[in-house]
């Protein structure tokens, strides 16, 4: 599978953050309490939720429920989803925490990706290259606005474990890519806008200047 800069070409992801990362809580407000809690509008969350549901299905069907791998994969998928939620909520008081939790979400999905690749490798299953016919189909499905679990159900719930695993691998890679873009945006916003303390300071200065203007 391609990596790095070639990944965007593989999935043909639009680099426009407003369209692809969703509205969520990424935009800054003029008040010192920034928008927060809008995780359902984040495309990264939407993909991570699909990955979680898909992983629960996959593990229950193809992984021994008594094995540590079963629990670890589901936990990693849940961590990826939940840390996006917690990061979004934390944005109200700490941009640093939001960035940290978003990074944890990405790390959890990368851990999950390794588990799926191990599953494929240890069973001598192929990981689809970019030009594979099913990979091309998956790319088109990922371009559908508002895609849900239902969009990918046929692939996720395919009786062939190699197909199911490859579809989920593709979804994880998309979610991870989106989280990388999201982190870059959050880091840039933090550098430009600062954290809560800086925003409170600016709010106080605006009120002070407003009072001085009204007195003059």
C-alpha cells in the first residue's frame, strides 16, 4: 500500500478541511470559550465510528472471543473513536488537551491497523495494492458524502475474511489520514490563537478598550 504523500492520491481525498474534516469544533470563535463538542460533524469521527462498528463485527466473526487479540482490537477501535469525542469536548477549556487526545485517537487507530495487517500476513492473505479492483471500488465509496456503515456493509460483512479485513484497513487509513490533517489544523490554530488563557486575556482587553471608548 502506498504511504506518505501518495496516500491522498490513493484515496483521492479533497484537501479542503472544511469539506473533509467536517464542521465539528475546528473553527475558532470570537469569545474566549471556543466552540466544542461538535464531534459528530467531524469526518474523522464519522469514519472512526464506522471502524469501531466494523471491528466489533469482524472480531466477533473471525477472532476467537477468548483471545486477548479480540479484546485488544475492539478496545483500540473504541479508543480511536472515544478520544476524538473527549478531545472535542476538551476544546472548551484546553486546546493542548484536545490536541493530545486527538493524537491518542490516531495512535489507537494505527495500533488497530497493525492488528489487521498481522491478521492478513499470518494467514497469507494479500493486502490490496492501490490498483486492486476492490481498492478502486473502496476509493469510490469513500467519496460518497455522508457515508455510513451501510455504505460499506457489503465489504465489511463479506464472508471472506480477507475482503472484510482489507475493507476495514482502508477505512482505518482514511480515518488516520483525516486525524493527521485535523491535528495539523489544531496545531496551527493553537500557534496563531493560543490557548484559553490567551483568549481570556484578549477578551478582557476588548472589554477594557470598549469601556475606555464609551467613556471618551
